[in-house]
């Protein structure tokens, strides 16, 4: 029965499309990747499968994901790095277990090296305790190095890595005080020439004392920076920085919140895949005092339903235009994408069972989650 539901879901998505002038986007159905028989026997999936990344390096695709008892912190958390040449059969590259939580696995290419990053945290399921950022790498024809702690980034959460002018850029935010009153976040942009030594591009935060988290960013064809920033307990921002002044982010506030943000380019156009709340804007009850409103918004957000969605970035108006929702429910988002060919991308996402009942966010976080894959196609 479940396979029939999946097939019908895939067929319906083929019939769904959203059109920009001259463009149409479709998917070819969503398939379960984690857990599945396609994975090596040495990969042991737990109930919570989430936090993933995907990249193409040389002739292979590399995929990383977190598996743990639930969405929340656990000493049983494992990170797996796998690779495939044909998108069907997988090879285990690396397994990481530190006896503590680990999140935000990220890949980045610098020269002839594929770098792998993540951060370690605590074991308290009710706490968010970023500790250290780790990094390792492999060359196109070599073994992986053992991930090691990076200097100067304790307490920070790495979010995205992008290449520009033979350097690697990283966005990160300070997360140890995320759920405390007066949290500011220190949304920062760093750069590195070797992938290990990171230098902030400015003395202060890119958003001053306004803070923010999950600073997703991408460079356009001219080298300008575009991005989104999440404001936990509130809404978010679209951000922009001119190519000659990357340290100075202009911000355009929105009451919407784009969790697990992932930006990708299609020529001159920029798109966002992120979590969308079916409860509408995240910043509600504006009549409440700021501190009370923040925790009211956090509680309401947990008790309402979410989906993973696609938006188009309207660069002229600095806004995001909703395109379509993907099959998803409960605990969902943290997408990953890799280009297969011009106009074709391999897209992954995690979610509660897409063939099961609709769930709110917290209901999904304590239950089993899966990682799904599809092909996103743009046709003229």
C-alpha cells in the first residue's frame, strides 16, 4: 500500500509545476534513501535521520547524514559519509561517533580537496549546546583525514560554505545562548585559503547587535552576496552585500521564518528550499512584550504543521516568492542539492513519513524520520 501511495505522490508532483517566464519546475517522485536497502550493511540507521548534505566531487557524489534516537541531542548520535558514482549503489567513506550530539554536516571543495565539517554539542535532549567545529578532508584519490577541532570557533554553528576567488567562505552563528533571553547570535562571515584556518571578514557581526541564525548565503554571477537569516522566535531577513563590501550586509526583514535554508542558482536566478510553516508568519502577537512574544512564537511554532517548500528570490524587491511545497510533514527540512546537469538537480530532504498522517513539528521530532530523494528538473 505504501508503495502505491508513493507512486501516486510522485505522479501528482509530475503534474505540479510552477512557471517563471519561460521556466517550469517538476520533480520525478520522492524515494526513501535512509533507511533503505541501497545503503551498505555497515550503516546502522536509528529512528531520527536528518541533518544532511550532498555534493559532487570528481566522478562521485558524497552524501552525509546524522542518525540518532530522535531529533534531539543524544550520546548515541552517529554521522555517516557515503559516496556513489551511479546514484544507486553506495560506499561507506566515514563514520563519526564522539559520544555526544553532532549536527550540520557540510561539504566544501577547495582546490583538489573535499572538506567535511560538522559541530559537536552536548547530550541533554532539552538543550542546544554547540561545543566545537570539526573539519577533515580527502583528495580526489586519497584517504580521509581524521576530523579535528578548528581554532576560534567554539560555540559557533557553521551553516554554509561557498567558493569565491580561490577562497572558501563560511557563515556561522554563535549558538550557546540561543534560547536564553537577550540572545544575539553573532551572525558572522569567515574566509579561509586552506579550509582549516578561518578569519572573520570584519571585527563585528555582519548584522550588528540584531543577531540571527542559519545565515544561508550564495554569490550571484557578479560576485554579490544574497542570503537569508533566521530569527528564532520571530521571523527572518533577506540579506544582500555588494561584491566590494561583503562585510556589510543590508537586511530586509520579513515575518516569515525560513528554517534549514538552502540556496541554489539556476543561471542568474536564485532559489531557496526551506521549511515553511502552515500556520503562516512566524512572528505573531506583536502586542506582547518582545521577550514574551519570542517564547510564545517558539511554543506555537512547535505545535503547528510544517512542510518543505521552494521559493524564488525576487532580487529587485528583496523578497522571496513561494513556488511550491514538496511532500513532507512533521519534522522536516534540512535539504541538500547537487547539480546533475544544467537544469537538473539531485534534491534530498528529511521528513516524517510522507505516506503517514499529517503531524505537527514537535510530533514529528519525537518519531521516526526518513531521508528522501528526488530529481528537480527545470524545463523551458
